[in-house]
C-alpha cells in the first residue's frame, strides 16, 4: 500500500524558501485563487513535494504586490487583478538561487 505524502502548510515565505533550498525540488507548482478578503482579491498558492511531504505556502495580494513574496500584481482594463508567470519565475529563480527549477500552473497538470 502506498503511503500518501503529508501536507504541511508553511506560514512564511522565508520558511518555504528554506525548505525549498534544503529539499532541492525539481519544480514548484502554483495556482491563483480568489481571495475575497484581500485587496485586490487575489491569492497565490505555491507547492512543492518531496518523497514524504507536500509543502504548501499561501500568499495574498495587498495593493500592487503579494504581501510576503512581493511578486507584482497588475490590474487589467476591466479592473481584474492578475500576475505574470514570468515575474513569479524570476522571483523563484532569484530567491532560491537556481535557474534549473521549473514553475508551472496546476492547470497544466489538470488540477
């Protein structure tokens, strides 16, 4: 019987970053979600997995950036908030000091 990975919710970007550096995952997946209590109402979920654990970090928009990661948040002509995957990719590469780590949306893997 296969054991499921334990899900660990990480509260700060610094702790998630430390875990990602020490675990050296090949990718970090993300999803964007509605966050009605944030202004603008946008949330970012980052996830990476090891053999036994799945680490999850949530960040929420505050003004023109996400609160902890400071990844920029933009607004389209209709007033809808969004972010650019390229900004997230550059941020992760810089913060983890790794150009080889991949980032992709959960939507790509059918989540």
